[in-house]
C-alpha cells in the first residue's frame, strides 16, 4: 500500500501531465506543439523580452532543447531573436504579431479549460491546494534541488 506521500507525488505528476495534455489537445489546430505554445505563453506573460537561457530555466528544459524549440518558432514566424543592448551574445526572445495571435488562442483555451475543470471545486479547497503547491515549489527552489 503506497504511503500518502507516494500517492501525493504520483497524483501531482499525473495531474500535471494530464492538465498539459488536455490543453494541448485543445490547441492541436494551431500547428504548434506543447513545447512551442508553452514557450509562447511564458514569453507573453513575462512582460519583457526573456533571454533564451531565462526561458529555458522557466520551462525547466535544457539549452539545446530550447534552441530547437525556438528555431521552430522563428521559422513559423511566431517569435524573433533580438540581440541584447547590453550583451550581443545574449539573444532575447520576443513575440511577433503572429505569436501574439497564437498566444491569444492559447490563453483563451487555457482559461476555458481552467474554468470548466475547476468550476465545481470548492474555492477554499482550491485556495488551500494552490497555497500548498506554491509553498512546496518555494521550498524546493530554495533548497537548490
């Protein structure tokens, strides 16, 4: 019989995966896979251009994987790489008009999914779960793991 901690770990992993796949299924007509729409969403939400390294870190992926994802997004006309004003070696990622259009669709689909999935969840339970997950993330990041 698994411990509560093991059940939690398994539930967290499978729920996060199912969540991403459900949104991905709603976005399949965009022609952009999960890695692409997630990169677009992170760039859009950042409010300022992110370096390739910052974006890779936020998406928890390795640099070469980020480069390949960005190469595809650049080829599709959804993002552009711009040289940093302070360091020409640093490439900043910005959305194009087409990228902003894709982000609007991603954002709307994610909102619809969140609203429908969470509509019957007790607000207090949702707040407690959210705060617990945010706290766990902060502890993990502070420990350097």
